[in-house]
């Protein structure tokens, strides 16, 4: 098979040889010179919405040009903090943007969601519809991944704050959780934990969730999270379930000391799969497009450590196939998304990041 990398806006076309199972593809660079890009979503007119973690929200056009969207909130840009996901939702002629970001100060910060109406390249009438009730004094482990759910709901992941890992097991803390709210920020009546300090919790026992994706065909919600040293995992998220951290983990502390003697613990859910050593998963998509029929229903996970994307096939709840893809880019993959056209989009990490499109050859 041949790999065709087309550099939009440049005269250089580089053809390389690559072997990949089941699909012939080409990769086109859509935009370059992105500073710490984190996520991408899609406008109906073919433009792209890209976040830069340093606190920028960009409109990227098909020719690679960018314009900055104004009206965004101020963010706590430190450590792993900044802008995370941004999703677009259309309601008639109105475009709404949902932006997850780190909010607060060094002594009191946490994951937040800002909702605003988009007019041209300006966010208007914006406000926070979520800010984690449990704030922390560390700039790590925010989560911040977003996914629209059924019945006008929105899911967001929160990390354990690194130094507060026991909070992941505390249902009176919003650290280390998958949160479920309505699109206006109110609490759905069918959330699992009535009478708790936070009724916004959907699942708990998470470390640092960096991926969240619905399967549009089955309605299943998948999530992935970073383990400590080893123990990265993919979970099938269920209402009210406990996913174990830090009671059970396949990883160890960075020093090599045990986090827990258990890889399984009564009352906690096991992952669909896990990685030892770590791959540092980032970005997540379930493929349900028409462009690559051989990949129908497969999971796509960015792997920062290995500078590639992992494609996983799930059958009867088990991983039956795993393939490394797109390593020819030689870049850390920060986000993976599937567009309405069925093309796969990749965001590469760093101060000289880029946006790429994967399409059939």
C-alpha cells in the first residue's frame, strides 16, 4: 500500500511506503503551526474548531488558515491545565459551543465547562454550566473530555488531581469521576447517586480520563484513562459503576512501589483492556463512518508514548484485534476524531502541532 501525505499550502508532496491492515488511506495536512492543540470538532460548512491548551479557541478553514474566536473564558494555564475539549451543537440557526477548561487559581482550581452562543468568530452570552465542586491545589489530572449523550445530556471526565487519588472513591467529591449533566448544567433526575453531596456523578474510581466516546450504533459509552506507571485502561462506562482507582490497578507508582496489591477488587468493574507498559492514551473515537467500512465499530486511541494511533476491534466485550496506525507521522497524537464525512482527523501535540485528515486513498 502507498501512503500519500499532501501538505496543504505547500508544493511538496511526499510519498512513503507503509503497510496497514484492511484499509488504503492517505493523510493530508490540513493546518500547521498550532500551539499546544488539544482537540478538534467540525462545523457543517467544512471548517474546524480547534482548542489550544494555552487558552485559544481557533476556527481552522480548509486552506489551513486560522482565526481566533473571541469571548472565551480565562483559564488556569499551568502544568496540565488550560483549554481541553470544545464541542459544537446546532439548534436551528444557533450554534452553541461547549468548552472544557481548567478554572481557578494555583490554590483552588478544577475542571469547568463554559457554554456560549457562537456568532461569527465571537462567543456571546457565555457562562459556566459546570465547575467541579471539589477544587485542588495541583495543576495536574483534569480529565476534561466531553461527549454529548442521549436525552439532551452532556458527559465530562474529571481527574483525581494527582495528589488526591483517594478522592476518586469518594462520592462526595467530584475528582476522578465521569460527570453527567443536562445541556443547561442542571442535574438529570435519573443520575445514580441521590442524596449525595454531588448528584452529578455518573461513575467513579477514575484516575486521569483522557478519552470519552459514544458508540452511535450501540449507545455504549467508552472511556480511557492514564494509569500511573503502567495500567492505562479502556472502560465501558455504566451508570453508577466503580472502576477501581486506587483500590485496584494494573500499574504501580512511578517509584516502583505498589499503589495497591489488587488488580481486581470486589464491587469494582474491570477494564475492557489495559496496557503495561503505558501508551499514554489521548483522544478517542468509535468509528461508525462509511469511508472505511473495514474499520466499522473499531475504537481509535491516540498513543502519546509510541507516537501512533491504536485501532482496537471489540467483539463480545473483548479486544480481539489491535493494530498500530499512522506512526509514519512521527508525532505525538493528542486527539482522534471522526468527522460526519467518515474521515478520521488527528491532532498532533506540542508547540508546533498540526491537524491531519485521514481519508480513503
